[in-house]
C-alpha cells in the first residue's frame, strides 16, 4: 500500500480533491439544471455547400454575443490547451493545462471559464458554439459523473437565476466555419505555450496513465515467464495486444475455451492428458489412431461430416490443403476462426 501511495501522493495538488462527493457541494436543485442545447442545426450546416455562409445566416450576431470554444490535445507534444474566441475580445481566452488532462477536461475547462466571464458581465444573451458532442450530451443528462460537468451545471444554474440567457449550439468541426477555426487554432497555440494554468484536473484523467503502466508491467512479467511457462503460446500466438483475440468476436464461450486450449497446447485430447499423466492410454474412440489434434481435425472417421464442411469453407476462403490447425489459427483471420469454431461446435467441443 505504501508503494502505491508513493506513486501517487505527489499528484494531490494536481487533482480535484474534496472531503465530500462533488454532487453534495452544490445546491440540490442545481444538479438537475438542464441548459438549452441545440444539437440538430450542425448537421444542416455541414451539408450546405458553403457551411460558413449557412452558419452566419442561421446564427447572426444580432443582440447576442457569439462565443466559440474548443479544446486541443496535441499527441506528439503531449500538450493540452483550450480556448474561446468571440468578435468581442472580452470573451476571448486561451490557456494550456496539465499535460495529463483529457480532451474532455480541456473542453469542459474552456466552457467553465467562458461561463464565469459571462456571469461577471451580467445580463445578456449568449450563444456558445461548440464542436464536442460528448460535452454537450453530458450536459443534457443530469446522470453525468463528471465533476467538471457538475461545475458547469452549477454556473449555468447561477446564470439562469441572474437572468442571463445562454444557449449551446453544436457545430461540426473542420468544415470551414471561420470563427470555429479561430477557436481551434487558439486552443492549439495555447497547448504549445510555456505558461501553464495552475488548475486541478479530475482524478479520472490519470486512469489512462496507470492503466498503461499496469499493462506494461504485466507484459514484462509474462514475457519473462515465457521461457518456462506457456512457451508454445508465446512462440505461436503472443502478440502483446491488450485485448484478447476473442474480444467482440461473438463466438460461444465453449468454442472460445476450446480455441484457447489449442493456442496453449493444453487440451482435453488424450494425447495432451497423457503428457500430464492424467490418462494411461491415447487411443481415439474410433480405435484407429492416437487422439491427437491432427487426427481429430483431419482424419478421424467419427467427424467426417463436420470435416467436409470445414474443408469446403477453408477452400472457399482460398486456403489449400494440407491444413494445419495451429497455422490456420495463427493467421488471425476472423472467417477462418469462425470455420474452426463451427467445426468445434459440430464435434461438440470435444477438444
Ligand atoms: Zn478417431
């Protein structure tokens, strides 16, 4: 526990900390404030042949202030920034924040500072244009578990009480809406600036850092063990990918288990069990040969019908005999895996 603590204690000033859950830090009803959000006009703008003109026609800056906000995460430089742009310079801002901040945090931070500015200005009508649907959708539902969304909601509830009208409009990015491009460019420049805004970020932004570290440590442990454990698997199948080969593949669990047995070279075939002194003999139920992988897949008379289907399927996929199950599984082709899965299903997952 002390080792874990030593890895994270220095982050305490970089993250939002509170002695109670953030939802209990505000007025109860503020948690349920849903702002006015327009999500559907962006689609019409992006379909227009001149999106900038369509935007200006749809949202003229008459008796209201138009503000464009954006967040930017520059992967190559590991830098994060956000900005707001308006034809009224009083509402323009640009800041760099912690390199560990997510793009969601950057975008929320832009909104939060803009709304604070609006509140200090007092009564008025404002339209905030935004190209992040995820933030606006999070604001649409009061079930969001983001501390920043909660803070924005509190500020919006306060603005509402002060008779300040704020409308959020989703607009598509990179379609040539000039003001949006200005906000985008400002956010990118802010990310590369030297001045860092001293502002805590949600603890969840660090999750990815620790996940990556866990995965790397786990990978090192497995590779170091591979000389003596799982050698067959490491020689034939290890890819270092984080997701397992069967993620999202849609095969029944029993078939996934059988294929995993093949990949690890530990199956319920008698030749495999014999190697571990679990059975005394290796003869297949057909009485013709050893109960081995090649025998079951390519020879055993008990499975002639499923084998015919498998071979037809493999031929249709351009595979030519002689076949080898391990080589077929190694090619990591989803169709081939389904064909092998069908064979295993037809022989009732005997392996
Ligand atoms: Zn047999």
